[in-house]
C-alpha cells in the first residue's frame, strides 16, 4: 500500500510584471519537480505577476495578464499529472484577493484566498487586497470565459478549504499566516491535514532567517506533519531582496534546505517522506488528539489523485539535515551582491560607477561588487546558462566567459577618487590600493577647478568670498564650502558614468552607486544631492558596525589586505582644510555621537517606537553605568534635534538595499513627516522634569550619607 510521498517546493527569481519571464520560470520549476518524481509542486506568493507590483495591483491589466498566464499553465503538457499550487491575484465579486490557485490536469481544484495580510514595515497588502475573513467557508467562484473553455468548469470552490487526495490531506497557509498568533496550520493539523504548504514573499533582513526556520519547525513539532515553504528570491524591481530559503520539514526536523542567496533563477527542492511517520508521531501526543476530537471540520475538496505510488516499499525516504546559517557578515557579502546583479542585468546597463573615497563605506560598496563578480564566476563555472548569457550581454561580447573575478571586475566596475585641496595622500593611496586589488578600472581626478569656478560665480555676483572656519569664516560659510565640494562630486560621477565607457570606445552607460550607511542616513549626516545621491545604494540599509565586520571578512576571505589600512583609519568626509597635511575632521566628532550610539537610537526610534521621552526613559537605565541622567538627556536631545533637522533629506535618499529594520527610508518604510518642530518643546520639557527629579533623588541620597 502506498504511503511515501514526493513533494516539491521552490524559490523563483520572479520580476514584477514580467509575465513572460515569470511563466517560463514557473514552468521550469514544475518540469524539474516532475523529473524528480514529485506529485505536488508549491510556488512562491503572487509568483505569476511578481510580488512587488504594489499599486499595479489596482490595474485590471495585472489581473487580466495573471489569468492569461494561468490559462497558459493549465494548457501546458508540463503541468499534467502533478498538483500545481501557484500564487496570483484574483478578483471575486469585485473584491481583490491574494490567492493560491491549485490545479490538476486542466481542472482548478481550489482557489484559496489569503486570510491574514502583511501590513507592516515594507508590506502594504491591505492597500491592495482584502483578507478572506470567513474561516472554514467556501463560495462558488465563476470562472472567466477564457478559463471555462479550457477547464470545462463553470465554477470552482473559493475560500478556506483543504484538499483531500486518495492518500492524504493538504492545507494551505500563505506567508504572513505562519507568523500570526493562531496560524491556520494549528486547526488544519488538528482536523487531519498532513501536508501544510506556504507560498511566501519574504524579504531578507540581517539575522532574520532563524525566525522563519524556527516557526516552521515549531509548527510541525507541536502538531506533526509535513511543511513546505516556497519563497520568492532576488530583486523583483524594488529595495527588497527576497532571500529564498525554501524548505521542507516534517515532525520538527528539516529535510531539505534551499539556498538563501544564489544567482540561480529557479531552485527546486524535493523530499520523499513517509505519511506513516506523521501518523505515528501524532498518535502518542494525547493532548493534541484531545483537541483534535473537538475541532471544527474544514470543507474538503475531494481529489481523485494520489501523491504516493501503489507499490513503494523499496523507495528510499529523505533523511533529516541540520540547517546551516550564514553569519551577518556573510549575509552582507551575499545578499546585496545578488541584489546588485539583478539590478545590473535587468536595467541593461554596462556596469557600475563608484566614487571611492578611501573610507570604509565606499570600500564596502566596492567589495560588494567584487563579491558579485565572484558569485557570477562561480555560477558560470557551475554551468548556469542564464548567468553566462547575462554577463555576455553586459560586457557586450557574445563569446566572453568570465573566469577570474578581478578581470570581470575590471570590465564591470569603474572606481574614481575625486580629490580636492582638502584630500590627504593617505586616502588617495588607500582608494588606489583597493582598486588595484579588486581589479576595478580606476580613475583619479581633481575637482578643485570646478569648485573654484562655482564659488567664483557666487563671489562675482555677490562681491563676497566665503571662507572655511579655520580661516575665520562662520559656520554657514564653512558648511556651504563643504557642500559645494560634495555636490560637485555627484555631478562629476554622473558625467563619468554616462561617458567613461564612450571615451574607452565601449558601448553603454554605468549605474552610479551610492555608499551612505543606514546610521548616516538616519542622522542626515550627508549632503543632499552629494555623491550619496546615486542610482542605487547597496549599503544604505546596513549599519556602520555591520559594515566594518563585513570589510574584515573581505580581508580574510577575499584576500584584500588594502582593506586593513581603511579599517584602521578614522572615518572622515575630508571636506575641511587639512591641518599640516593631516585630516582635521572626523565623522563622529562632526555628528556629536558615535556610530554605536546611532544604531541604538535607530532601533529605539523605529523598532521600539519611542519618542524623545520614552527613549530617555529606556536609556537612562541601559546606560546607567556609563552616563548620568543629565548626560543621557543631552545625548537624546542632540539626536532628536539633528534627526528632525535633517529629516527632509530622507525624501531624496538613494533607493537602498533594505537590510535593517530601523532604516529611515522615507519612501516606503519609514512613514513619518519631514518637517518637524526641531525644538521638541513639550517632549524635551518632560525629559527635563525627569532629570531634575532623578538629580534631586541622587542629591538626597548623598545628603543621607555620613
């Protein structure tokens, strides 16, 4: 009697609105699943149209083209004799739902709408979709005519139901539903569902993978059963990078782990598992069985199909494995590099242009491009035809095959050290040394003529000449003279990005890379429209602390000793005159706080959702061993004053890889005003009252000491 089932899940690099490419990747994944003997295939959330369509979900075109792709899938011989579970938007009675559409042999078995929508952080699903709120209820969905002709069905079940095959029972969860306090898998498992499926659209955040894995393993530890997780992977046109990690688990153990970062557009996982292992696992959990006897039943869609073969006694089953996690530094070396690759190949540009200053941030950005080149060479070596075709298009050589990352980096990355009279020889040497070691095409130039010309125009018109503070100028003059240098660098960067390949007789243009980290962005410690303004910024969601750990990893793993002097040097913008040839300005002095403190403020402001007063109340305890209440108050006030003063700069931040949950990215993630009363009178007064009370108590304590 058959009881061993082979099931497949996948991670697909879908692209928003790329219906043709999305269809081909879905078909390829089904083909691989069938080839490996699977009788059920699960795909990512909204895989037909791509997850990141955002306001395109409002458009009837998105719904129409999704239905057309579904029709093509139903019609394809590839989808025969395997249950296919795909994600797409569906309109039912004039309401849009985020759905799983499950079909077999040209018949739609069930349309299962998502019941708990993701609506925090980067997610806005309630903006476009409505959750299905009727638990364990279905309705008849009238198929559009184009599908009726294909399936010979007029209506299909729509709602919260499970599939009952000849040998087992399958139930769907969709992404966010796994994260809710009472997930559907709980009641489905109690009602006899043995295979849980979850098509996800889950993005990468540093240190997040363990939470996803623990949720799945815990779901099957408590309730038994097989759990399949599919996920989107890659950059589908936005700031997010979906990090795969497809998995198959059973009874609390992992049986298949997909890669978290890879350049493969289609990755399929399969496992052969014994249904009797679920039944025997559940048999002895008496508390579970007692609950199961009381659970309300799910509507069951009967499917005349079996996932197991009749005679499978000699078929071997999969063995459990240990999940392998990346360190945060490894995650940085892989995730943003994969995101850069997707951006480069999908934007059809010929490479990247990076202003390389000799500091940690721009060095880290250069290392990410080098890491990308390493991954491209490895993928080509493994025989990935898509990566090879893409790299040949990018370098415009149909017969080119990359083998050495340094050589590829020389074709794809142009770095540029933009010196001014305030630049030191040390930063020049550090930038040139790193460029040589990673192999980038490196340019050195001087921006002083352009800066003098612009300041000369101002002097000609006004009859006044601004001076740096060290030469007796005011703080306004000093800041303006720094900013003009920074903005000239942005103009020069775009000029060279557009024309440097032309000057070398090569076709195409370059994407300008920004390199402002998340902490600088949070405080607004950057000039608006300076060389932090770029096409994309791979480190814009990464803290200075994590970037330093990543650069240290590059020293060892990529053999780049030039990075050691960059790590050892103080962070500086080099926009003020040198003192005796030495840097007179450092970032932390300029900001009035350390990068470590900035990370703390950022997490409290965004993740813990504290205003000035609540932040003070938390930090007065956290920092009690190193700071007095008065010092904590001064630090919090300084942060909120600078943060709110510079908040307007967040409206022009370069689109950045989203890696931290305290990013200040104005456009999607951090929906706060950009015009503030920077004095915070009420909030700061509350802090002041608390400080006076605490100081009074301390004084009383001292008075009581003999």
